[in-house]
């Protein structure tokens, strides 16, 4: 099987079954659970590039499904027709549909059946903030516990569900450094709300497996790639699990003998418990591969320190690197971190490039147009 044919053979609708080789907790003693996973690609002919993502097709937790069936009053053996095939309701809930997350559309569909005045009120446009508050920390099961529906038809229940979406994770390895393997860095979601223990569908699915096969496929990302020019400097900002693609970048640059300088900004809660791949970064620094390393620990001192603060501290040097042709990469949380990093970059342009606020905005756009400011945010 050639690499090209293998890459086209597997997809979201026809995933590859990869053996899970390593499942390791990286944050012992932290109140965050982050794990490193290694998957086998042996004899698959599959390939990927740093910057790409791995799509994982999870299975819902059987306990979560059993609880939902119990609240609904279904046995799980009821037949469900999907296309031309028939499945049991339990199998359908395990493998085919997302049955935890609660959305506005689901509440609307539910209320078309249930006719609950309180939900009718919540669904009004003027009450959208109250609806968001209501959905926070709640799952589909909570809706049925709060407003039980006796004699609900299986078809009506299934109509509330959406297909199980795959989860995309930034790849944390270079194929050149780990032949026939792909690595991930995953924050495992677990929390309590409304009197129930909750967990992220895909992160907990991976965390609770050892030595099993995982259905997956590669999702290329043409807009988050290393520079073609081997001597181009790169600046990488990746707090938390945003570190993943930058581990892949450094491994790739080592494997290809790239001579460009490398600068990493990484941050998390505490250096003692949350320094993801810390030993590797220290080694790369000693070997001269990682020219600059700036670390931001939000809980190791009274004042919270984040990656954007470290960028501002090193503003003059960062500005010089960009003037020398450096590419600037950001990976991680889109809602706050990426915006704060973007603002820090504008501030640096204003302070060290003598730009006005308007000019710095234009400069940022030009960097993006030149594909020198690249984001992988979620």
C-alpha cells in the first residue's frame, strides 16, 4: 500500500483503527489532568505533517448511556433505524450520537414535545443570557430529569440528538522522529455540576483506555505549517495543551537539520506539576536547538503571569526577531489567550516599532497575509 493511497483510504467516514501504545499522565499532583498519548501507524502507510490534526471518533461512556436510558425509561434494546440499517438504542447512543451536550436547538426540539412554559420563556430572544446560564454545566439527561416525559417515543427522543462529531487534536509529534507513530497531548475534562459527575466525551474515552484500538484519521492543516525556508526563525506561543504542535515543530526541525532559530513561550498553572514536556525543552535548550525559552506560571506567585506578559517583557528582542523574518505561531484557547497574545503583539509593534494603534493593526494584517502570523486556536 502506498502512502498516497493510504492517506486517501482512511477518513472521518472510514477511520483507521490505531493501537494505543502509551497513555501517560503528565501532570501528577496538579488539579488539571493532562495526558500524553502515542498511537501506532504500523504498516498503515499513513503519513502526516507537523501542524496537522488527528481526528478521533469517540464512544460514549456506557455508564452515561445507562443512566440516560434509565431516566428515559427505555431498556436500550429498542430498534433504531439509521438509513437502511437497524441498531439497538443502546448501541446507537454509544456509537452514533452525541448524548451529553445540551444545545439551544435540542431544548427547542424537546419543548416542541414537552410544552414546558418555563422553557418557552427561556427560549425567547430577550432571555438568551438566561438560556446560556441554564445550559451551563447541564447535559441532556438533566433536561429529562427536570421535565420527565412519560411514554416518549424512541423516534422522538432520537430526533433530539445530533451525530457524534469527531474531535480534532493538534498532533504533538514528527513522523520523522517517531516512525509509524502519532502523539497527542490531551487535557482530560472532569467536573461536578448539578449533583452529577461529568466528563469530556473524547478526552475521558482516551484516558480510560490502555492497549485498545482507537478509530482515527488525519486532518491536514495547510495554514499551520513550518516555513519552507530552513533558516527562517520561528516564535511559538503555546500555553497548556497548545504546546502540542510545537513539540512536533522542534522534532521536525531537528530531523530535517533546519538552521533557523527557535523561541518558545509556554505557560500553565505551576512549574512543579504542569510543565508539559519540560525535560525535553530543557534538553533542547542545552543542545542549542531551542534558542529562547520563556515560561509563564499563573499560580507560582501572587500575581498571575501568562504568556502575553512574558512576550511584553521580551518585547524588544521579539520585535527584532520578527524584523529578521521570524514566523509567529499561536496555538491554544481562542476565547481569551489568543486575543491577549494578539493584543501583546500589537503593543510590541507600538512600543518597539514606533507604530500608532491603527498602524499596528495594519501591520498585524500584513503579517497574516504574508503567512508569518499563523494560528491554530480552538
